[in-house]
C-alpha cells in the first residue's frame, strides 16, 4: 500500500491498530476485483445469454432487456460477496507471505490468530451487507424483473392464474392411547383461478365435530373487507354421522368463514422473490397443506437466507488460513484454489439441500453444514499454520 493511500485509510477507519488498517487495506483491492469478476461472470452465465435469446427470438425490446439485466444484478452480487471475500483473503495474505511481511509481523510476537482478526472483522461486515442486499434489495428486484419481462412479452395470462387447485388442511387429534396424529380437516378444490375468481369449487368440510358438509359452487371470491369467502350459485350438503344427507341448502350468494390460505397459495412468489419475513409467512400457509416435502424445501430456503451471508465469514477464515502458508504465495495458485473451494462449497450446498429435502437431516443442518465444515477446515489450517 502506498503511503498516501495508507494515511487516507487511517483517517477513514479510526480506532484500529496500524497493522489492522494495513491488512484491511490489502484486502479491499482484491475484494473489489473479485466482486467485479464474479458478478460479471454470474450475470453473463445466468441472465445475459437468456436475455439475448429473448431479444433475438421473442422480440423483447432492447431497453427492457437492459432494465431486466440491471434488476438481476443484486441477486448475483449476493452470490459474489462470499466468493470475493475468499479471493481477497487468499490474495492479500499470500502477498504478505510472499514479501516476507508475515515473517516480520510474527517476529514482533504476533500470532497467526491475531493476524487473521482483520480478515474476520471485514468478513463479518461483508456478511451483514450481504444479508441486507439479499433480504431487502434482491427479492424486490427479482419480482420487478419477472413482472417487467411478462409485461414486455405481452403475457396474456393473469399473474396468478392456476388450474386444478387442491388445498388439504389438517388438524391434530389425540388418540385414546395418548398419541397425536394429523387427520384431514378440510379439502378445498377449485377447477380454475383467473386472478380474481375461483370457479368450479368443491369443498369437503370436516372441521366441526360431528358435522360434515360438502359445499359446491360455481364461483367464489375473497371478501377483503370482511375477511370471508363469498360463494355464488352453489349447494351445501350437510351429512349426518351415519353418512345420510341431513340437509340440502341451495344458494345464489352465501358467505362462508373458510380460511384464505388457498388464495394465498395462488399468489405465491418464487423463494428468490421473497424476503425472510415473507418466506416465514408463506411457510405457515404451506404447513396447513400437510405437504412435508414442500415444507422442508421452504424451511431449507429460509435457513439459506441466513447461511449464505454467513459463508463470508467461513470463506474469510479459510482464505486467510491458506494465504498464511508460504507455498500458496502465487496469485495464480490463489485464484485456482479460490475457484476450487467455491465449486466445492456450492456442490456441498446442493448435496445437503437434497438430503435435507428428503428428511435425512434437519433444514438447519442442510443449510448450515457447509459453513460449519468451512469453519472447521479454516480452524484446522490456522492451527497447522501456527506450528
């Protein structure tokens, strides 16, 4: 770092030791380089090629394509943060090792554990920034990109159109032996939802003890003012416990206090278009359906919204520990190791996500296991470097 740059950095971050400021300054330049590199690669592979195809084949206006491209950037920035942190730690500490600056610092009595503190502090700050972008900026940008693309391509289908909707609702009952189990409480079926009305409805309602009823209706809408369903042109069949019809009621308009969960399911967003709070609200709705696999998938995605930002800390520790080793002083070697570690991390994340979906491990472990392994590996390498 040049003297002028050092004094600027010292004024900008007060309260840090000279060594901390110096090491953080060494980390910033490769971090910014990594952000630009990995973000550009992600956009090119994940979005740019698809947009070019839509411009040439589907007639997507060029200015709309540019707008969608800009809206997609935050999603790739989130993925680039951990990778850039790893690259920065590797290159910075490798440079210090190759110039024997680490030897000089250790000759002053500083341990390797003290030397990696600046990298960990910067990694924690980057993790917080990653979570903010991931939870606040990215979901809104992704959703806006989806809406913009559909509008530009003149997608005539309503935004939330769905067909053959089936929503089972379960409740827990206590058996004579004291055990509890789930039983069907209500089964909701609609042939079609056009964004405003549900049509062709059949509902089996077993929610009231001793009373079963079947509701059929030509259409239904959700009454937002009264938080109730408005059913039109239908029939209610009340069934006695012995299976016979107790009563039949025909109606043109009838209000029923069924939950709005089936409507919420039609208005679902992709997990990449939901913030952490929205994902947790949607999880409560999905739990009502009794679909355990879908519940586990969403729980894993929720945990990943926290785990992926924290990967910055694991990558920062691993990068610093590897950079402290003299044999990793080459920049080319550092970059190659960085690519290998990134590939291994995301492959492991895909694997743990898969076994978590199958219920072999908890959603928490499915999302956090790669981070725990990274921290353990970084700690081990740091211990070896201290010898």
